[in-house]
């Protein structure tokens, strides 16, 4: 039996959305009714989520996330968010 690669999907999200600085890439990874809470603010819906990503990226030039570790449960129905670090790669 093949186990899905949930970790690979999470890593792809980090690379294609955050590291590529492409909020529109979130369309490939999140559902229409996504809900996240960040800094006490609830962001509901994919369009608002993409605007939130764009706003975040606008404040951090040259953001690059490096995954140090991540894992998934046995049936791959859940993956832990990557443990990583970020760096600014652009000149300030």
C-alpha cells in the first residue's frame, strides 16, 4: 500500500507560496473555506488568506523559509507544520 506524502505537500506549499513569494499558488493547496488564526486575527476564506499572505510578504523583503524537520502520522492524514527557520535573502 502506498502512503501519501503529506509532508511533501506541506513542503511544496512552503516552497511554492512562501519561498516563491506567490500568494496565488495557495489556490493549489488550500480549500475555499480555509480558516487560520494568526496573531489573534481570524482569516476566513481562500481569497482573504491570499491577501493576508501578500500583505505579510510585502513587509518582509527576500523571505526564504528553510525546512529543518517535519513529519506526518502513519496514514498521512496529518502533517506537522515544518520546523524551520527563515532568512532575508534580499539587500535591505
